[in-house]
C-alpha cells in the first residue's frame, strides 16, 4: 500500500471498507477495498470467492476491473480497483426512483 495514498472513505460493507485513493507514482485515482477478514497466505487469498470471480472475468464494460491485489503485514488484504466517480451499481439503481426509468437506462 506504499504506492497509494488514501483520500477519503467511500463506504463500508459486510466484508470490508472501500476508500478513494491515488497512486503516488502515476497520480491515478483508484478505489481500494480493505478486507475485514484476515488472510494468512496467498493460497487463502486465491481461494476467496471474490478473487475467483474477478479472475474469471478478464474484461467487461460493465464490471469494474481489479488492478492489483496487495497482501500486507501477513494478514491484511487490499483490492485495488478502477475508480468509478459516479458510485456503484447499487447507488445508480437506487436513483431510478428519483430520475425515472428511461433516464436511468440511458445512464447505464
């Protein structure tokens, strides 16, 4: 995580907390998810359902790509994702009640 600087918290869920960060070398803005569950080996990391799913989907226009997976201090796991400035799909789909179905479909 030395390459990244945390800017702010984006949200917190059941499995972890997501932060907005930037790469100190490239200046790129990213989203960093810190997993709450401790992992003690790379084998354990690769066995996680989220990792298996992300590995199986190499690139898709509607799926946020993972840039990097970092294991630190022998137990903390960080996922580095592309940053989505408009939020996540849940946030967008929740707004359908506010903006109307037609406009929402155009947004996606």
